[in-house]
C-alpha cells in the first residue's frame, strides 16, 4: 500500500535520514550491488570510496529512485521509496540535491537558468529567483555577473560550483555529491572541499560524497564506506569492506583498503594488463 505524504514525519530527528537495507542492483547478469546495508544519521557527512566501476554512482542513483533495485530497500526520512506514491517521491527528491559527476549543466541555458532549473518543477519560492541565484553564487565564491554566461564559458571548477548552487536551490536536507573534485587542479579541489564544509554548516545538510580523492575524504567526511566490486568479493563477504572515520583508514589491516588509500596497485598491475607484458615489475 502506498504511504501518504502526511505519514512522512520529517521531524523525527532521531531516525536515520537514509536507511539502506540489503540493496541489490543488477544490470542483466551483472550484479553491481550485492546486498549493501548502511544508515546515515542527520547531519553526518559520509564519503563513499572504491575503485572505478564498483557501483558508487549506482548507489547514489538508487538512493533517489533513479535506479530500481532487484531487492532490498531505501528509506528516506523513514519512507520506503519503493512503496510511496510518485508525488511523495517527487517531494522527497526536492529535499535532495544531486551534484553530478560531470556537473551536468545544460549547455543551452545560462548559469542563472541552470541554477533556477529545479524551480520549474516546483513552487517558486517567495524570495525572488534572481536574488537567490546571486546569493548562492556569492556563497560559493562566484561573481553574480556570471549569471548570464553559458556553461561553455566557465572553467571546470566554476561549473562544479554552479552545479552545487543548483543542488542547493531547493534548500535540500540531503546532498549527494558524485566526484566533486575529479578533473580539477589541487588548489581548486581544495576550494571545493572547503565549500563542501561550509555548505554543511550554512545549510545544515546531511551529505554523501562519492570520491576517489583522499584529501576530500580526510577534509570533509565524518565517516567513510569503502565498496569492493561485487566480482571481487570472497564468498559471503560484505561489499562494504570499510566503515569508520577517516582517521581509521590508516590503521586498517585490510590490504585492499590500504592499497586504495595509498593509490598503490601492488600486485594487481599484472592482473590488470591483459597481454601480460608487465612482469617482474617491468614492461617487456
Ligand atoms: N544503466 C546502466 N546499465 C548497465 N550497466 C550499468 C548502468 N549503470 C552502471 N552500470 C554498470 O555498473 C557498474 C558500476 O557503475 P558505476 O557508474 O556505479 O561505477 P562507479 O563506482 O561510480 O565508477 P567511477 O568511479 O568510474 O565513476 C559498471 O560496471 C557500469 O558499467
Ligand atoms: Mg561514478
């Protein structure tokens, strides 16, 4: 039975904002998420790490119902997103901001139109749209004069920040970041990390940050999950091979976590090179 909008009690602050239970996601015979479970308390910043292709983006998309799981459940504010009405799901999505992997701005829309885009589907706020766009741009360290520019005229770092402004437009309680610093130089990456920290404080958001950037993890996260590709799991092993604060990453005895954190492929290089031209530590 679908749950009515009125039954979602967003004031239950003791309840996890996000609760994932035994989530299974497959594409054909390719199982990507193999029974993943975790929950996130309100106000927490969770980083999700793991090698390319392990299912981090799939996990984020599953949290807001953009991908349907084969089994398991996702609850947002206690509401199971598979059983609520589409209207209630749409309402929950307006309370979730998504900062996409490639910023995902519309090239044919100006910066202001991109930031205001979520309002096209929702009630306009009482504050003027233009004013709120400018306020968000300033907050994210951008000059409001770029409002009439098109994304193609912006640097990668500026595009990421415009993507953050768009995600914040609807005053979300949950922010999902997919690779917020990928492709940016170390200085601009640090600016983004700082903005993630400030956004948490200024907007009281709960955040999930999918990233490969260990500086982002150490600077912004309270807690880290590391996912292993389902294909690499030992029999009966949990796909989340690390769940703890960033400071514990250096103390774990799991070699797979250590290698990821150090960026050290170790003995996996030979396995990754299909023609076996890398042997005994040398290219032949
Ligand atoms: N819509 C889809 N259809 C089929 N397969 C998909 C789809 N979306 C994702 N996959 C597959 O699921 C796996 C996980 O993809 P995902 O994008 O979540 O990886 P990721 O951990 O985010 O990697 P990266 O760090 O490179 O972004 C990949 O093998 C990918 O090919
Ligand atoms: Mg991804």
